[in-house]
C-alpha cells in the first residue's frame, strides 16, 4: 500500500458496526411476543434480551418491549426463545435492514 492510500477503517465495536446499517422500518412489527405472560411468569432470565445482537428486546418493569425497527433479521429470536414465545417473520417487501459499506 502506498503512503497516499490509507487502510480502510475497521469497525471495532458492535455499536460501530451497527452504524454501517440502515433500516427502512415498517409501521407494523414483524416480531411478536405471542404470550406476554410467559415472559413475566416463566422466563426469569429474559434470555432474548441477552442473545439478540441488535438489542431489540428490552424488559421494562412487567413487560417485554420489542424495538423491531432496529432488527438485524438474523432470526436468533426465532430459535433462541426457550419457550418458543417469539413469532418472527420477514418484514414486508421493501422494509427492514439495508446493508451498506460491506
């Protein structure tokens, strides 16, 4: 590499990597907690708040908040919920995550 060419910057943290993503969010969620009572009574660890790389799931007092607008569409929640309590479908055409800059 010559002196005038700089090496491309690498994103080091998840926050920096997420900055490279853009979202075209729909007005309706493609993620649904099917029975909120399961989260409240049967899931003390709220594991979805841990394994979702986009931190879409947040436990707030007595309910699960789903911030679907920043979903990476990886499907982790579809397979990771130990109670199979999350319904995940692809967003409607033209909506969802938009990858850019590699």
